[in-house]
C-alpha cells in the first residue's frame, strides 16, 4: 500500500465517521487555539514591555554624556568596536508663547479666559508664556532616539519650522491626555535668548513653529521636540553668531545616543566610551532581567497550551482504539488481500496525522482571532488613557509550530492504536466476522 492509497483510505474512513472525526478535530482545534492565543499574547506583551523600556529607541541603546560632546567626539565613538550608530541630542532653553486664539479640548464647553487671569491649570485654557526646554534630535534616524510617536507625525529632519510636543506641554495648555488632536496644526512662537555682555540685556531670536505631532520622549529634558538644525541655529545665536553661516561655531551636544551591535555588546561598548572620558547610562541590565521573567511567563503559558494538546492527544488515541475495535473486519480484509502489518500501521498513523493537522490549522486560526479580539479590547482601554495601541504580532514560527505540533502529537497518540491494529491476525479477524 502506497502513501497515496493510505491517505485515500484514511480520508474515506473519516468521512464515514463524520461525528467522531468532527469531535476529535474539534478537541485538537480548541487545544491549538489555546496554545496559539497564549503564545501570541505573550509575544505581543513581550514586545510591548521591552518597547516601553526602550521608549522608542533600540534595546541596545547607550546614553552618553559629558563635556566636549561635539561632531569630533561622535566620530571617535563611531570608530569604537561594537558601535552600530550614534545620534546627537542637543538642548536649549527658550521662551514659549502658546498659540492664540487658545486651543480647547473637544467638548470642553469652556470660553476663553482673558490673558493672565485664572489658574494656569484651568481646563480648556492656554497657559501664559513660559520657559521650557527644546530637545533637538537627528530625526533622519528616528528609530535610534528614545522617542515614541503618539499622534500626528514627527517633524521633517531638515525643518526649522516644525516641532512635536509632549503630553507635559498639553497639560500646560489645558489639553487632556485623551484628546491629542487639538494641538496638531497649531503654531508656537519660540524665543531663543542671547545674553549681552556686561549686563546689557537679552536679545531674542524668534521662530514660529507648527506642532505636527505629539510624542513621548526620554532624549532630554523639555516638552518640545525639534529637528537638530533648529537647535543648532538657536545655539549659534546664543553664542553670538548670526545663524547658519560659514563661521558658525562647532555645535556641542547635551548627549549622544549610541546603539551597540547587540544587547551583549552593550557592556564592552560602555567600557570603551567611559575610557574615552564620557559617562554612560543604559538599561541593558534591566532589560536582560525583564527578558528572563518574560521568558518564564512564556514557558508557563506554553506549558498550559501543551497540556491542552496532550489532553486532545488522549482523545485521538481513544478514538483510534475505538476505530480499531470497529474496523477489525476491514483490517482482516486488507490483510487477506496482501496488506502487510506496516501498511495497516501506516493507515492509522495517516488518519491520526490528518486529524491533528486539520485540527491544528483550524485551531491556529481560532487562536489568532481570539488574540485579535483581546488586543482590540486592550487597545480600546489604552486609547481611553491616551496611550499608543499595541500591534499584535503573529510570528510565522507560532503558525508552523502549532500546526506541526498538533500533527506530531496526533501521530504520537496514534502509535499504540496503529501497532495494535497491525498485530491483528487476519485469520482470527475473518473468523470473527
């Protein structure tokens, strides 16, 4: 009996016993659905937790600080072994003039308060002018800096008229965390100071900037995120230069975000940078510990799903034992016409494998759908809190693992029934008939 013949006989056998086959497939599908849903949720949660720890930047990121951080220092750091990329972070203190007319949260029902009156945190009212920090980053490589986009978009990397703001800014101007849209498209005035020598006063360089996005950022201290060219222009003005001229002084940076080749390379890279003379901070130890705990959770959840699959495997074994008892005459006929023991064994193993594969495929789809439903409920709750949604990951490894795992477990469950069927003597079975 060829494999093709065995598959054909197995399919016909399953069709004749549709009820039992459906129940067995259903048991495997439910177990596979549970395993798929648990693994998908665990994988998504793992990415979410590690993503929040990295806060928009790479997991292998290192924050470098110290005096004399300039372009020459960045090139020196990039030449170190194990360093993949580096992004400078500049900072400036500016006077912020919020937009006028004021911006209100949707449905607040409030009327404008006269300038300079009312509490600064009154809902629906734009605060008075205030001094705040502007953080400048190289937005040509947004994945390198610890910035997470919550709404809108990031400023153009070369722009000097676009900025993003944090939720701290929104609270200053009376916009709630749950409604970020009213801030988008409004215009700020930013005044960069230059202190004249001898107490001669302060000059200011005014820039009008449009808010194009709302972000969460840990790149520096400040509620406004700007492209690096804007901060460089402010630094040049504060130093006494006229702007982006050929005589503009070499910019210095508040920090540099360095990405190592891998998480394992973070400690040696930190050591090399500190030997140069700069201080470093990184979350590699925390992330490594969190990964260990998450791996334990994944093992526990996987064990739950595997136990469910094992129970389904017992159901398959029971169904095949019943099939052997019911099909003793059929087995005798097959042996009488020349079928060997291994042919009969192959027939029952193919039947078990088909049940496992079909149940695994159906269960994987059910598990994916269940994970999507759970993710939708979680994302709705996150949206109410003004947080970014969680994208659901469905790795190919989970699909292949659940389907192949279900089929292999079914084959394992069918070994003993198939062996028993193959050992039935043809003469005794035919005599019983």
